[in-house]
């Protein structure tokens, strides 16, 4: 029997999980993960599709069959995370062909009954499978999938992707390949699986300071503590983005993302009311596929992102003009080149460093990631989005089309009083 889980108006009956293996024999053995594959977060996303109940095609069957076929090309996803004793405990994937965990489910309502415009992790989480009682990343397959059918005939595809095996771009390329396979098409972009391109150098050469790994001292005794953290989608429409950019006077071209990321960093410092001397940091996530020399091959499957840091005292974030803050963000992004990236890889070979997150926010954007374009035969997704923020300090910028115009939503969390302060600063843009 299925296992019922109730949350608000949503009841989901989940059947027992099965393992979907590659349709053909695939390569076995240890699959190298680079020092860039260092993010242990599990990224959970959902994709919603219309499907008429009169259509004989079963979404679960079509998607499961296509998954088995596409795993022949993406065979590391059918393996399991391990540590290699022969390589100083480095994390790797054992390509066992064991398979991807797949779950079928049914909801007690129509898809229109769920408000996907709100950051409700508890409700959204019912649409993504979670293994009960997991205490280690080694108990979690690299990919877990749930297909939930709704009363209206529509369905939700819920994915739980280990960040160790793919960043956002690679995840989207895999999902698009999966959709092409479901529609009987050849892969338009076959994966490039060799991650040894990002192996540390011999000898190691750490030639730069990597401030993203610095611990920031805590001197903010007046920091808001003990309050509930609330999560919001903060909307920035085109007019608001134009007004923000009009505040910025710089000789360098400023992208919309740089402008919003700087505005949010500045407004966040004001909202939290930090001590003036407190150092605050933003970690900007940069796609580095074209930063290496030579650039990484098209279809590179793995993590090819860099967390680059800008650090500033809280009083300067609050008092200096937005142009100053944008300059800090732009300088951090400009710093990312082949030499700096190779130094980071070598640094992690020595330190196996973990990024401390105190007084830091991680700025990432889904701009340019065609999550909604994935088509399994029922058209593009009508709604996509993350279940939750992978880290509380993260701010994820989500682009959306509204009445033919592009808007940007900042998905973020703050203590209750700070969120109120932040929302007031956003209202002041107009």
C-alpha cells in the first residue's frame, strides 16, 4: 500500500520506490569528482505539467522508460557516492549501475489547488521523495525522482539532485536530454563526463588569497537572534530594476543581476542592523565554463561554478552609494579567471576547505537556466521552482515571465523583523 502524508490541503500517496537502471550495460568503476564538486547540498526542484486524463500515455511509464535510456549516457547518476581509500578519502562515484530511485505518487486534489507561487517548502516537499532516516550523504543516491499525478490529469516531476554530481547548468542539460529521449529524439548535447580536466596541478600552486574561505569575526552583539526565520519571494519588476540601475554611476557596464545582487546585499545589511565594524560578505556564484583556458567542452557534466567573494564593513554597505557596492560585486566577478580557478582547485587539494557562512549571503541566479523548457511530450513545464533554499544564507534569483515582461524574484529568508525592514526598503524603490 501507499504511504499517506498530509500537509494542509495536500495529501500524497507514495508507492514503494523502485530502482531504474540503465537500459544497456554501462562503464563500471570509480568516477573521479574534482575539487569543484564540493557542494554537499541536495537540491530539490519540481516541474509541473498539464496532461489530459483522456490521453492514454501514462506519464510515469513514459518518464521511467526514457530515464532508463538516458542513463546510458549519464551513467554516473546510476552509481553511488563513496570515498576512495587509495586517494586520501576523496569523494567519488562508484559506477555500480545500481540505478536511480524512482517513486510514483498520487495527490488528492487538482494541480490548481496548490499555490506554487509561494515558498511553501512543507507543501512542495511532498512532491519530492525523501528517504526516511537518512543520516549520511552516502545513503542518498545521486538522483531521486518522484512523479505525482493530480486529479486533473496533470502531474509534477520532483527531483532531488546531489550537488556533488551536477550544478544547475548540468542538471538542466540532463533533464533536457531526458525529455528529448522521451520524445524519441537524439540528444542535441551529449554529456562530456571526464572531470579530470579539473584535477589539481602537480606541483600544487596556490597563488592567490581565497577570501571565500575566511572566517569573519563576530562583533555584532546587537545582531537579531532568536527570531523565527521567514521566507519570501521578493519581486523586482522591470521598472524597479531600471530604477535600481539608474542609481548606479559606473564606467563599467552593469548587468541587471549585478545591480539586484548589490541592492540586496546593501538592503540586507540595513535590515539586519549590524554593528558598523562588522565585516559582511557576499559569495557570488559564477559559471566558469568559459573562464578556463581552454574553455570546458560543451556538455561538461559536473560542477563548473565558482563562489567568488566580496567583503565590506556593514557601515560602508549602508552609507556608501549603490555604485560602490556594485563595484565590489563586479570586482569579485572579474577576479574569476583560469589562473584564479586553478589556484582554488589546488587550495582545496591542500585544505579540503569548507566555506564559513557567518555574516555571508550566497547570491545565485537561475537566469539562463532553461528549467521550464523541458518537454517530455506534454509541452513545456507550466511551473518550475526549488522546494527550498539549499542554505539559509542563500538568496536565489528566479526569472519569471509576467504578461510578456521579465521579472526577477529573490527567494530568501530573514528573521521576522529584518524581513519587515527589507520589504520596506524594496517598497521604497517605487
